[in-house]
C-alpha cells in the first residue's frame, strides 16, 4: 500500500547500535492521523531519493508502508506539497 504523509520530524543524525552507521529517524503523519517512521542514512543508496525532501511540513507521496507504523526507506517519495514558509514581519512605523 502507498500513502501520502507529512514530515513531522527530521531527527538528528545518530549512531546506529547494530551496524554503527549514522542515520536520521524521520517521523511522518498521514491524512488520517496515523503516525509512521523510517530511518535514513547518507551512506545508504536510497538517501538520494529522500535528501532534497527532508523538511518538516513537506507532504510526500508514493510512500510504501512496510508494516504498522513503518515506511519503507526504499520508497521513491515525491513532493506533493512543500512546507509553508514562515515569515517574520516587522512593521515600519
């Protein structure tokens, strides 16, 4: 099954316990409110599919669900909707 989901958190790079590979944990939420996660590493071949999309608030499509709460890191995500830019406005008096 493939879904669309919004990136809710791009975790910091952390050292993996099993393979000692640095990775980021990515958390996502679909339109029905279900939460998912995936782990991505710059050393893994799938990194290039994700790297340019890793911004909190981005809505991604073409995400393959591996099991409860897990997105397949080998998905080839597409940008459905970019995160809204936040603007700081100052008034000029």
